[in-house]
């Protein structure tokens, strides 16, 4: 800020060597002149100049967060005959912020009546080592409006439940439509797209959510310790007419995974009975897929 009446020529220089920090044009130096104030102004007021400093971490790999540091030198005049007015420390904390979110061919479902308000939750996790900042946006439609937090911050290695509310219009058509929730990692991060599906009904159907679900497991066994195997076979009423476990998706589609990398997807299961169900999850005839459990990646898991 120049609080004087004379113009001030300044040169800003990032101390060398430093390949991470630069100005907007990718240079290490920036020169400009701040004009002086005109007329009568209050004490402490003047003409300000804003300069952006960028950090590029391309090619930097760190297992733990690391702080990079440099100095910004403020010089009055030119580089050869200028006067060093002072230095400004610049710090950059570098790490990885990785968003893990439910990826499925099945969208997030909102079943409602005209004029009704429905809320659903979207589970996500930051499995990086620095905080993850997300900006959310979803466009309104003639069917109603969506609302959720516009900005969230997820701490490292932490789960977060994003609540999305759909307010159905009283004039909404009795139909099903799909919309997109945009999750943008800031700053300069990737953009994630989540499909939201609204189904406006003329009558409430509580079983609509799992109407299209299909079992994706090998098998499930109902556990009842009070009943012997012979009693189980003789009593057909205890055998469920449908598969006792339902899932939130009919299949798991790993779309466009880069060579040499890995991707993880989540699946939500629901026990539709009042009894405990023992599950064996088995991946067959391939070593390219594995199950993720607290002990690590395995081929077979018992739940």
C-alpha cells in the first residue's frame, strides 16, 4: 500500500533457487509502480496493489505433509541499483487430499410427493494427509430445488456425511428425472459428479427405494443359534422367500481406471429380516479385485 503522494516503483523477486513458487506468468520477478494518493485521505489509507503468488507441486511426491519455504524480496527501484525494503516469508504445506465417495451406477434416490421435503445423506471420506476443501453446486429444476452445504472441509483420514435436501414443488410432474451434484476440490482440484434422481409419486411407496435392487453377494445364511439344522430343514416358514440381504446397487462398475493405479468403491448392504445374517463375500477367478477390510486387502471376507 502506497500512502504517499509520489508513485513508488517496486520489484518483487522470489529468492532463488526455488522451482515451486512463481508469479502468475511463471516468472520469478514482477515489477510495477504503485501510484500515489490524490486529494485528502485519512491516515493509513492509500493506493493498494495485489500480487498473486502460485505454488506448483507437479512432480512432488510426499508420504507425509511437508512444508516448503521461500522468501519474497521487496525492492525499491530496479534490480541493479534498487534498495531492499524487506522480505516476506512464503510457506506452502504440501500433501495429498484424496476424496473417496460412493461411486455407483445407481444414483442417490429422492422419492417424494408433490410439496414434500426429502433428505438423503452422501457418505464421503478424505483419505489424504491434508484437509480437503470442497465446493458443492446443484442446479434447481422445475421439479423443485436442492439444498446442501456449499463449502465443506474434511480433515485428513476422516469420514463426512453430506446432507442433501430436495424440496419438491407443488406443481411437480409425476415423473422421474435425474440431476447432477457437482463436487469441486479447491483449489485447482478435480471435479466429481454425483447423479441425483428424483421420483415424484402420486402416492407414497415405502418399498420403492429397493425395488430395483438385486443381490450382489455369493450367498447369505440366516443365523439362529436356537434352532438345530433338522428343525431348519423341517420348517419352511423360517426360510426367507427372498434373499435376506439387499444392496444399494445391482453391479459394481469400475469405469476407466488408469493402468497401474487402483480404485475403490463402496457398497451399502441392508438386512431386510429381523434375524442376524452371516455373509461370506468371495471374489472368484481373478487377482485384479480384492475386498478392503480393516486388516487390508483380502480375497475373502466374513461378516
